[in-house]
C-alpha cells in the first residue's frame, strides 16, 4: 500500500525545482512569432479555399493544416504518394494493402489509402451515405490506432473535405486525411478505432482492421532532386504585374533574398515543386520572415492553379535564414517553363517605441479617448487614433483596444502595457498583437485584456513586434523534367 | 481580435480553436510550465528554448483538431514528451557525473543546510531512471494532475499514482537516511 506523500515533502520537491524560468525576452519573441504564424495560417487557408457552388454543388471545405514534417536530415530520400504526400522511402515504408470498408446503418466508412513511415501514419478516409443532422448529439472523442499489443497511437491532425450532392452539404461524400503517430517499424497490422463518425453520437463505435504491406518502388512517385539554381532580383525591381501596385516603398530591404528550388515530382495530374526561401540579412530570422504574395505563372503568363502543401522538411535551425516551401501545381495543361514569383515579404522589425497615456482615476468600460498620438518608427508613421477601455469575458478582465493607422501600411504590431498593475491576485502576462494581417490596410485595431488589470492612471505603452511589407519581385524559372 | 488571460482553460481552448489569434492566452498560461519541463528534462537552457518553440508550434498546428474534453494539459504535455524524446534520440546523452546540476536560488544559499538538502534531493532525482524522472517532472515541475499525467504518458491513472507515490517515498527515505 502506497501512502500519499506528505505535503511538506512534496513542497520540498517543488522548491528544489524552482530555479529556472524562461527568459522574458525569449517568451515575448516566441509569442510574437507564434501569433504572427497564426496570421499566416489564416492567409494560407484563404489562399487555398475552393469554391462552393449550388446546383451540381461540389462543396469543398478545406481545413488546411500546415504541419511541416520534422526531419533532421535534408538528404533523406523521400518519395511522393499521391493523396498521401511525402513519405520516407526505405525498408520500413508500408502502404495499406487494399481499401477497407465497414458499413453500419446505411453509412459506409472506407479507408482508401494508408501509408506508414518512421515519422507518421497517414490514412485517407471516405464516408458515404451519411446525412448531416443539425441537432445531433456531439461526440468529439478523437480516433486512434490500436496495435496488437495494446499500444495506442494518437491522432495528430486531420484535413476534411466534403463533396455534396445537389442538396448542398447535407449528404454526399465526406473525405478526411488523418495523421496518426508513427506505426512502429515492422508493424503491419493495426485497428482504427473511431468512437463516432462526423462528430455525431448517433453513429458510435466504428472499428476498422488495417493491414499494411511493405511498399514497392513503383507505388511511389520519385522525387527528383534539382540542381541548385538561384535567381534573385533586387527588391526595388518594379513588379511585373502592373495590376498590383505596392502602396509605398520603404528604406527597409531584405538582403540576399533568393528562391532556391530543391526537388520536383511529376504527378498524373500535376506537379510538386519544393524549395526554400533563403536570405543573408542577419536582421531577420525565419520566425520573423514570411513571403506574403506568391504567384506561379506559365510561359504564356497565365496564372497557374496551385496550393501550398506540407513541405518535406522544416527549418529546425533558427540561425539558418531558410524557409522551406512546397507547392502542388494542379493540372498539366500549361506551357512550361513556370515562373515562381514572390511579390511581397513580411518581416518583423525590432524597432520599438513607447508612449504615455493617462486614463484618469476612474476610467469606465466603453470609455474611449481620441489620443491621436504620432509614433514615427523607422520609415513608418504610426498613429494611435483612439484608445478604448474594454472588458473580457468576466468583469475582472480589463484592457485596452487601440485603433491604429500606419503609413505605409504594416502587417501587424503589438501595443503592450510595460508595467501593468494588478489588483487582488491578478497575474501579469502579455496580450496584444493584431494588425492588417492578410489584407494591406492602413487602419486596424489591436486589443488585449488581463485578469484583475487596473486601467487607472498613467500608463506607459510599448509599440513593438512590428511586421512590415517589403515589396519587389523575386522570381525563379523552372522547367519540369517530366 | 482580443487577447484574454486564462481563467477557464477549456473556454480558452475553445476560444483559441475558434480564433487562432486567441492562442496567445493559452501560450501565456503554458509557456513557463512547458519551458521549465523542457529545462529539467534537458538540463540545457538553449535546448529548452528550442524545444519550447517546437512544442508550441505543434500545439498551434494541432489545436484546430483537438477535440477531447478536459485534460488539455495532458494533450499539450504529450506533445512535449514526444518532442523531448525526439530531442534525446538526436542528442548524445550527458553522463550523469558530467551533467550540470541545476543551480540553486540565491535565497536558498543563505541557509547552507537547506541548500545542501535541496542539492542532495536534486542529486537523488538525477539518479532516477529517465521514466521516473519524467513522472517527477510532470508532477512537480509541470504541475499536472494524475489524470493529466496519465493522458500525457498514455498510462492508467492509478498506475501513475502508485508509481509516483512509490518514487516519492523512496526519495524521502534516501534523503532522510543521509541526514540521520
């Protein structure tokens, strides 16, 4: 019989671990970087959004998950399995032997394809015969893979699409791409357990027995490594597309920006091209740099239909000025060579500024001040137009909303209280972020609330984490080999 | 966009799922716990920072698909465990006698006896197996509940509880023996 440890000794253990806290600068930088990434994810989502048409409706809802594969070696051999994506080739690559289906109550669940390598297990799933039920009881327990020895592999991510019938989204085919943890080497059998399908508790307890087999070479589209070809134009080169005129130019440039193509794969109905954006400018890390306007055109200048896909690799080394990318070109009815162009890049600059604001002794929620504070930062005129006291979900959550105008337009910024004062048991912490995001807009708002925050009195706000657009045209030409 | 400091974790998870911009609040809630967990799992500040960044990136990407009620911390720390395990697979382990023992707080140094006792306790924890150290770290550094630890480690909650109780009893016994 084990006795509960004494609280005194548990306290002693806890206190022995009290030495280390994350560096505040690191915490702030990572936060800004992650929030910046959320904006980029939103941008990617809208970028690949497909159409909804009524009539012969094909409703396609894409949940795009940018989940770059974490691999340590760039030179590992990869292949491409259509529908699945990049896979690690080698002795342990396993593919689903054959599609498997289970039918219950008129609904059919089909696992159409599957692949397992050392990084992950991917299953492509289709559901037929299901009719959407608006008031169905919600069931949101995720699916899992269970091995013969009882080991459970969790769901990491999924993307879902739906092709509707004439009636819209109520019925039709429901597809999903489910990514689970990696199947152990040499394991060929697993059971897919789905507590319920379509989040609907009326369709519980699905179980599909999966049988994998080792992959043959002919099942995998080869990925051709491309010779290193870089092509760079200075960022002040006028854009070739005259219909998009940059709102303004700035003195800030991104030194040594190049587009490097690394591999290609020829699909039956398109191409995959991978590469990386690279630059030499020491001021901008990968976490603070993101191309924001990428186009592909064919030899006749026709816009090519493409979508970003999960790249083979991710830059795990922050000191490397490199951002991998991968695009799937949809269709082959194009005149090659293709030209991949980047027309704007968002970088986060390190400049900061502070300003003071007196909210008075007894500010009220909803109260707004027309402050009209001008803050020149770098080449940008940032104007804080209004500040409003706002509340959060509870009355003790208070904070400020700032309306900001920036000339030229910026992508985002943060405005934080440098020395927040709390009442009671409140604790500090960040907030902020916001900005133009995907749209190039001059005026936007940014806001935050904090628990037990005291808004009264003179506040010193820091303007930081500023993302700016750098305009130009950087491009590279690519002639597919197949 | 509005950032909200954590008050109700589940509410914040849902808010972040509905609007990824609200992710900042979840980040604020977890960043120090994740960092400290990574730090004590690696004994290296740079590695801890790198892992913290990787973990939050994975959480951000997985968040839209997180559908499990409760135990969000268990899910977050299961990601942390995977990342740390990947890290350990890539990094040559530091022999115990060369490992940096973690520094003690300055205020602890005021009292030499307390300081020595804590140093001894840390040494005893360092001498545990990796699995044993991990459960100690999940409980006393990450401050997870038994249910959350069970989810993160994919183990039964009772088994986790028994394992931890045994471990703590062993640590205490050894520590007391040193001071008898």
